[in-house]
C-alpha cells in the first residue's frame, strides 16, 4: 500500500513513511496533523510515542484527544507520565481521552495509576480510580480496595465501580 505525500508516493511501513508522518505533526493544516497522529498510532512503532506525546500540546482540541487515544493504542508505558499530566489539565475532553488511554495501557499503567491514587488532590484520585478500573488488571484490586476507605466519597464510589469492572472481567 502507498500513500501520497507532497514529495510523491511512499510505501506504508517504511522509514520514509514514518518520517513523513513525523513531519506531518508540525504541518500548519490541522487535518494533516490529525492524520499524522493517526498514522503514527497505526504504525505500531515505539519511536512514535515521543512524537505523539508532543501532540498532546497541539492547539487543536481534537488533535490533543487523538494523541491521547493514540498513545493508549500504542500501549507503551513510556507514555504513562505524559498521559497522567494530560489528565490533570483543565481540558475535559483531553482528560477523558487520557484516562481511557491510561486504562488501555493495562498492566503497564497500574503502578503509575496506583501512585496517582495516593496523591493529595481528590479529583486526581478519582481519575486514577477510573483508569485503574479500565485496566481490568487484577493487580489493581489491592490499591482500589484501599481506596474504598478514602476520605472523599467520590473516590470511594469510583473505586467500587472500578473493582466491579475488574470483577466482571476476571474470575476470582
């Protein structure tokens, strides 16, 4: 399969294609940047993580969201800290996408999210509980069980919901 670029056609999966996608992240046209994020995610190339992380700061909300989702799709733990930071921003759509992406990292994100579950901000603890449930990983059971005793009722509620998700997924 080939894709058309300004320089001509390049074969998908090649180094040349990867470099064109990376260059596309800095294009003036939002549509090109959006397609570049999606293309890098589809590439499955671990090198794409650092480039997609940069797209979390794009001026376009849709591109920021797609970048978070792309990082979840790539499933690389190196994206975890950037996704946690993105989840803390005052950008509700990015927050939701980052939480889902962290959940999509599965077991790779459990340690990061467990740390976040112990932070001082109740809103961050809520986000961490939600994301831990999305991992559907049994290693999240212990920290979520501790969160059932959190001083914040919303944290407790989200921890219960997360434990239920994990219970539905796993046979204990």
